[in-house]
C-alpha cells in the first residue's frame, strides 16, 4: 500500500484526500525524530529548572497565572483532555477524522510542540491501524485552536473516550487494545500540544477545497450542455474578450467551455438577430464561474499554508532553545477563506439554478414545458427546479460569514475568537447543496437535449450526456425525481462526470 510521508512542510491537499478517503498509511519523515527530540529536551530542561512555561508548568487560559508543582504538571496534561472534551452533536465521519489526525501529525512533525516522539508515533499508529476517535462536530470557537474536538481525539490516546475501530464504536481503551496500541501516560506539555491547533477547521476546509475543484469543472460541463440546448452563442467565449479583462478564472472557464462544445453542430455564432445577446446566465458564465474559481484559488492557498504550519502555543524553537508564547492557534485565516469559498460556491449554484429555470420554462427555452411530452398530464422536471431553488435559498442563509462573529471565552482572556470551524462546517454544507444543484442542471440539460434536436453536441458535452444516460433514462412520463437527482449527485460528487469528459477531451482547467 502506498504511504504518505509527513514532514510538516510538504503535505498537499491531494495527498491529504488520499489519506482520508483511500486509507493510505502515513509515516514520519526521517528528519522528524531529531527535531522532536531536540524540542523535547528544551521542555524537560524548563521543567527541571522550574521555569514558568504556559501550559507546561502553569494552568491554561485564564488560569495561566497558576504555577504548578513538579508533581502536578503531569496530572495537568491528562486533566486538560478530560476537561476540554466538551463537544456536542454528531461525530465527524471517518474520512474527516482521518484528515484531522493526519493534519495534527503533520503539524506536530514540524518539531515546535515539545512532545515526545512516542506520543507522535502513537497518533501515526492510530491512523494506520484504523483507531478513529469519536469527535463531536460542535464546540470549537476557533481559538485557541480547535480545543474541544482535538481533546476528544486526545482522549483515545490515553485510553479514554470512544473510537470507531473497523466500523464498530468502542470505548477508547478497548479500541486501542484491539489495535495493539498501548495508551499513553502523558508528560509535561503534551496534553496542550495535542489540542492546541487549527487542524479540525483546516481538515474540513481542505476536503471542501478538494471537492470544490471537481465541482468547478462539473459546473462548466453543466453550463456547456445548457448553453447548447438553449442555442447560446459562442461569441462570448472568444478569448479576445477575456484577454482585456484578465482575471485568471474567467479565461480558464471560457477555455473549458470552448473545449467542451468544440465540434458541436448546435452552437453557431449568432445569426438570429431577434436575440442579439444571450441572457446573463449564458453570456456571463465565464465571468461568474471564473470569479468563483479565483475565490477557490485563494482559499486553496490559505488552506495549503495552514496545513503545513505550526499552530501550537507555546512554540518550542529547537534551533535557538527559546520557548515563545504566541497566537498561531487563531483560526482567522481559515475562517475568512472558508467563508469566502462558501460565497463562491453559493454563486456557482445560484447561476446554475437560473439556467435550470430557463431550461424548464417554455417561454424562455422554446422547448416543451418542464421538458416533458404531454405537459399538464405530466409535470416533468417542474419540481427539480423547486428543489434547486430551495437549495440556493438555503445557501444564502449559510453564507452569512461566521468569521465576523466573536464571543469572548476563558474569563475574557481569550477575548477575540475566529469561529473558523463554524465557517468551515457551513462551507462544506454549501458545497453539498451546490453539488445537488449542478446535478439538477445536468439532469435537465440531458432531458432537453433529447427533446431538442438530432444535431450532434460538442465532444465534451456529448460524453457527459452519454454517461448520464447510462445511469438515468430519458423521462417519457412522470416518475419519482429524487432517485434521478441522487444518481446525478453521486456522478458529480464522485468526480465520475468530470473523469469521463476529461478522458475524451483532456484535463479541464
């Protein structure tokens, strides 16, 4: 089995997705052990000399002024995991949990936390042997990092809490026993090192970014199919238009649409002067999809940086021997990025729903009402547009930015927090809704193509149409729509629709 080596500096979003979804094992780069041991010696020396070090020889948060005895410092680390395990709600799914753990390993592998190598190796074993802690989704305010969810992760490391092991939910101690992993007795500073990071919000953000890259391509495919059946012009795809407004995403989308519809017998340059210009949902597709693509690139950059960052407090600089207290645990960058991405994904769904409306509305499409023969007796795809409208409306509510909110915690010591984990969770939900709306557009566009013409579509759009028809038959009369929508959703979400098109015309932007 392929293995991902973690060194704290070079983890990609694609590699993280492989660990999360393909159960790839992880290992520590050979360079990691030396860093970890050097930083650990600095912590041990500080404890021996009775230095005041936050979270190592003192309490946490508002209790940081409480200095503890040498005997108390180890109990402190166990206590922080117990007391901070205050999460509520449904547990994260297994792939998200694997991503969280892989990111925490990667961050600790940088060598700035002061933990023992044994502690880090225990986390590696848990990932590789499938001991996945039960981590409630709710309870993090995004500073000091994802304290509550990471504490639930840490519980299993000491034989507490609960974990999934080969699909069965067990007591943490039993899961570790079955996997043959000895529970840890934490030493000074290690409990804090386990929980003080942004890896929960970053894991959700990274997986959402990964899936959004695929969705951007699927949205272009859906738009290309719709553009054909609505007799859209290809004039608006002329590269000269996009060169004079050189936003990168705009040009990339226009290029995708040109390639998807290349060879189409349907699309021609406009000669129907009763309609001088297409509606915005067709004509401005490169501008709207492109802006969403540019927002995604921003979010990707932020998430990739965060994935390979040290987000602990304090930070142990093994190069200089310093122990510095800072605020790298604050999730503001991730909160902003995922709030922005949620808006971008919402707009992708918004313009898609408006194209769906044009497809099913006979006054706008020139096709049979709701894309069905014998309308009136049959309602056809009428309610598919209703569902798309509901999802788009829900997204508008979800797009209220979480990152503009802050509620002080820890007796006002932590007086500004990021709500980054809430932003990431909302963004993931917006993504799912946008995937459904894109699926609905694909469903309607395929049905419209059946009704519209015997002319051949473009090379790329034809491949998408053929895959759709392998899974969903043409609608001759009314039937249950939810099954068709779910089928198309899985073709979008899994990447199958993009893969079949790229196999024909090459990699899309």
